C-alpha cells in the first residue's frame, strides 16, 4: 500500500466537495483549506489515523465563490489541490 489522494470531487462544487485518502501506515494526517491569500479558512482534520481508506468532505456553504487550496500533510510531505466553489 502507498499513500494516495483522490482528486477532489465534484470540482467545481457547491456547497461541498469530497476527497478520499489511502493511508498505508498509522500517522498524523492534517487537512486544511486555504484561500488565495494563504489564509486558513477551514481545518478538516489534524489527528492520528490508522492505516486505511478515509473520505473527507469540506462544506463551504459559508464561504464566498472562488478558488481554494486543499492542503494534505502526511509523513512529512504536503500535497495541494486547487478547488473552485461556484455559488
């Protein structure tokens, strides 16, 4: 097993988008959402997880339309995805 992140779906989205993550071994998983200014707008998880497949949703109903970045940190690496909220 390897660490794997799906593309966020749907994208563009309104009001929520999902991301699936395969975790090969237990570790700290940190998922945050940032706006274009680099400001943290949502913390989805920052916790130890066991090996397995996880699905996370970000509900952006209180956010304005625009581009956001979902940042996933695991095992010392950071992966970013751009998502578009269209209201």
